[in-house]
C-alpha cells in the first residue's frame, strides 16, 4: 500500500487554506468539501482517491 499524500487546497472565494490526506481507493470515491468560513466548494471529486482529515492551514495571499 502506498503512503498517503498530503494535499493543500485554497478556497477560491475567501482564500482559506486547507490540508487533506489523499488516499487511493480500490473502488473509487466521490465527495466534496465546503469551506467552513464561506461555504464555497473548495474541492469536489469522483476519482480513484478519497480525501480525509481536512484541516485549516495558514495561507499567505
């Protein structure tokens, strides 16, 4: 099994930063994550990966 990959996303509306863990799935996965501050979709997926453990991170914009 591959080690997890840490991915950083930034909300396109308010600029809030998020860190998540990308993990492969044998049957694929789908979902979406909304910004906890402005409720904008930060990322939506339908792929062989899933994204877990979303956490806010500091961004410099």
